[in-house]
C-alpha cells in the first residue's frame, strides 16, 4: 500500500510535488455516499483512486514519468556502470538543471511502514535513506551521504538488526547504483522484500501485451476477464493465447566489431478472440481488434490482479481511446475492491464530478509563470461546495488548470490571414 510520494526537479516539476492517498476528514453527505471510494487501514482512511486533470504540457505526465524512472532505478540500477548519464531531464530554467532531483515514498510492505528516499543528479547518486516507521518514530534502516567522504564506512550508516554485513553491499555499490537495488541483488532479506514490493505490488504503466507476466495473468483470470469484458459491453465471448516462435532483431556486443544487430528466436504470445456473432471464427487481438479493445483488454488484465490483491497501479491517460462509459467501468472496478489503489491522469472532464469522486480525489496540474508544474486538489478550494458543478467550474477556469485558448472561428481566420 502506498501512503504518499513526493518528487522534485523532474521534467516540468521544479519544486516538491506531493501526491497523497491519505484521505482528508470530509464528513459531508456526499462523502458518505462515496464510502466505497476509501478504505481503512489502522486508524486512518486511504483513497482508492486519485485522478489528475489539467491542460496539455501542465505536468501530468511529468509525475508519471518521474515515478516510472524512480521505480526503474530501484529495480534495475544494480546493473548501472559509472560514467553514464541517468535517463531523465531536470527542470531546465532558473539553474535547476544543475540542482539535484529527489524522490521519496511512504509505503507499507509486509505490514511494516517504511519511508524510502534518494537524491541524484544526472551523473550520480547523492544521498539515499530508508526508515522504519513500525514504531512510529522513523528508525534508521540505513543512511547514505556521498558528500561526506570516500570511505564507505563514513558515507553509510546502518540501524541495528536490518542487514547482514551491510558494508559488503556498500563496497559493491557504485555512484550510479542505489544501495537498495544492490542489496536485493546480493540476497539481503529486507532489500528483497522491498524490491518485490516495487516489482509486484506497485505498477507504473499497464503491462505490454507481449510478455510472460500478462500471459500468467490471463491464464489465472480468464473467466473473470471474459465476464469483465461482457460487463464492459464487449461482444467477445472467448479468448485463448498461443505461444509462437518468431525471429526478432536484437543488439549484441561483438568483441571484434562492437554492437551488432543479431537475429534471435523467442516465444511471442498471440491472443486470439472469439465473438458472439460466430464463435468458430478467431480474430488476432493485436491486428484485427480495435485500439480501444486492445486498451481495455490490457487494462483489465492488470486491474483484476490489482483489485484482487490490493495492489497499486499508476497509468498515464488510462482512458485514451476508451468511451466515457468504459472509463466509469474501470473506476468502479477499483472502488468495488477492498483496498486497491489507482492513480491516473485524464483529459476526460466527465470524471470531474463530486458524484463520482470525493474532493480530495480530484487533483489538478497547472503551468505557472516560470514554466513549472503546480499541483493541488479540489479539496484546497475551501469555497467550493459539493452541490456545485465541478466539471463546469473546471471548464470555466475556476481551478486554473484548463487551457485558455482562442478557439473561435473569427480568431482562427485571423491566424490564417
């Protein structure tokens, strides 16, 4: 379970942006009607869904990209080599391209609450820390400060009882590698648990159709998937998956000639659909079904796993190519679960409704005068009453996060002139 995360100096995000799943104390009748939108853990309530709305280039995707980058660092940085650049761009104005970027996340893993954070520039890790909040005070698991000096024993400090031979891991951790990623690779138990959380409990982006993960999900959830497709008004009545052996180009390091394109055989899953009109005829999902069908199939696959097992999913523009009724169906799936979490971005203004979401679930991004992203929620507007039309207010620019464009025919005629 994710409690909150914050980030700074990533793409259009200049100052610290914090996205929280912790529910505000809203006691209105409208909030009581939306009781399924929250769940209780311990003594607090948490949001099942958080939607981010705003004009193009306002920073919605920057939040998604930063999360994606940071999760990939946790999972894959043990394979990094010193000397390269990290694949992200800091905020480019006001000298921030020379400033460090930061990421922090508070989450619950195996019943224990942790806070993990790190800072870095484009070339190296600057600091990293993990704290254990099971006792309420934030006990130090480890702290890394690269600016202190060269000996690893000075750069790192460790809390008692969390890691076996932690300095052995530190000695193997380069300036472009996160300690938590290296410790997981070196079979340290706590690090592996946290690694598995970010690998299997916290998904950023819906999975690609062509990988083993979705094939496993399909095989485990085929009946549920077909029923969900039926409820989503699809006429698909059956599906199957076949592995096909195909030859694909890959890049390999040749000792004599450097990186060379090579051909390699691999198994590619092929999803086949059958329709109500004639179940004897099969259709190839990727080439003969609509983009919307492919999108809803991919989302439903991972959503079933997220909803059944209380996981967290982050998707950028989740309703792209989908009818608004399909968007409502997906949101309702999350709200029908016990404690699944879904963070999404969208341009669908129909979702900006206090009949569908609590005020603390509706968030906005806006581009400020300096070009940076501003992030806030509908809850921050204390003068907004829940009997007001939130979508209308958004389109009128009441919450700022709407594009102000001159779109009249006469104005566009002047452009052509």
